[in-house]
C-alpha cells in the first residue's frame, strides 16, 4: 500500500528532479551535524528519496564519497537528475538497495551512513533489521547518522508529531514513530556508542559510532 505522506506529491521538474519541501527545511540542520561529526571516506545514504539531500550534502562535504541508495526504483531517476544538476564529483550514481535484507553490508562497507526520515515508515521488525545491518556496514570508527521524528518515553514531541503518528498508524497499524529509547537500545546492541542531538521541529539526530 502506498502511504499518504506530506511530501508524497512532490512535483517533478522538466529535468526529472522531484522536490520535497521537507528536504529543504531540514537540510541545513542535518548538514551542520555532518560537518561536525562525519569522518572522511565513504558515505552510504539509505532511502535517498528525491535525491535533494545527496546533491546538497555531497557538494558541501567533498571529503565524503557519497553513495545514494533507495529501495524504490521509481526514485532513482530523480536522484540521478539531482546528481547531474549538482555536478559534485564525489556524488555517485544511485543504486537500488533494500536495507532491511541481510547481506548488503559486506558489499557496501562505509565510514559513514545516513538515514533520514525512514524508520517511522516501516514496521518495527524491519526498522530493527535496518539498524543492525547499518551498524555491520560501518568500518571501525565509522559513524551512523539517524534523523527523524521519534517518540520520547512513548509520547510524541509535539502536537504535529502526534497527528503525523496517528495518520501513519491509521494507514498501517504496524508503522509509526519509534521510541528514542528503543532506538538507543538497538544501536547499543549492535555495538555502537550512541548519543542523541535535539534538532529543529522536535526532531532528533542519533550519532552512533563504532568504537
């Protein structure tokens, strides 16, 4: 079932680029954390969506070799169009990747890994698999960046998050905002040292490093 999301109607420009307003709104806050925390090397982006973040962040962080991925083949043309428009030499062509399935970490080892606004769109079992596999993909000292809306002690951070969570669960009872403590427990189980950063609009960024 296709979910009804605030950005699901992102229009496609004449060059094939889709535009999601939320990606514009959160880009600078995410980039600020990446500037401070990201190691040099390979960055794997899970669920790159429209490709806006890949283009913006790769251009701003030339020390990272940026590999965007997505599970939906329909997203790849937009990601590629953003890559071509950016001209960033460190931005690779997008590839298909289902991060819930085992086996891919061995094919895509990386020093950094970014996941933005994904886990609330998938069931808890799949979210746990994504975090476990992402941790396995990190090289020693590698860092996972996980951004989005999360519950705090079982409660949404704002009225907007509460409404969004209810909308998701009405469409599929198995999805919805994950609790921040649950996230931290899964990352710790995967062998990562994790801390959380408060972000604008009641979002959180988890920075989890393989020590």
